[in-house]
C-alpha cells in the first residue's frame, strides 16, 4: 500500500493506467475519482484504488433481519416500508419498499393475507430477495408481527393463544402471524 489519506467526492485520486477503480471510486476519461468521503487506499500489489468510508451506508442484503410497517394488504401479498435493520442504529439506505408474497408469510398454507398481517402492523422479517425488488419473509418462528394496534379503538393488542391478538379495551380479537416474542420487543 503506497498511500493513505482523506479524500472527498470528486477528488482525483489516480489514473487508470496505474490502478483500477474499486469501492468508493469511479473512473472517467482515464482518471479515477473518489465517490465518497473516506480514506484513500492505493493498493500497489492489486493495482486497485479504493476509498473506505468511516460510516458506510446501511445497505440491505439477502439474509438481513429488518423491522417494517405493513403499508397495504392485497390478495396475494402485503407491502411494507422497511424502517430499520436489526443490530444497527443507522437508517436504512436505498430501497425500503418491500413485498411479502402470501407463500412467504407463514410456515403453513395461507389463504387470506389479511388473517396473518394487517395495515399498520409492526413486523420483523428476513430479506429473501433484493432484485428486481426488495422481498421479505415472516415464515420463521422469530419473524412476524411484533406489535399491532386494534383497528377499532387503536388500543394495543395483547397476545392470547398461539396466533391470536386480543384488545382489552373493546374485547375484539383477531388472528395474526406473530413473532415468538410478540409484546416483548422494544421499538
């Protein structure tokens, strides 16, 4: 490694004759420029120029566990807005609109999406696809609804039984695909 200094987006950092553009850089007209703030690394062995950010964006990948709010229910899927990635406090960067196909909601057969998830539910889900769009699953035991409000009185539902929620305010109950720790999750 020959050089290590702070650079800013747009700084010319190398030429393509000597180095290949890598993470945090881009090439244009034979020159390599920084695309983010960070530490410049010119690797002479690999002939690679890269910029390492001290605070990289929180990009979702397959396998990540995320927290989301169900935005809409359709016949064969639910849509949700991803609000956080488990284990990080940093906001999620990039696409946060996700879908959950009916076959990915529960381990058993799901005929009616609205019996498993409802608009406004807070869920914990796993990312199962990034391309062409963000896709989630709640099939696992630890995944599913972690907090829900009663659609009638907006009181908070409590867990009653394996997959039932109950509103103590208006005595209303309904089924959901619940995470194993429903009611114990701090949001």
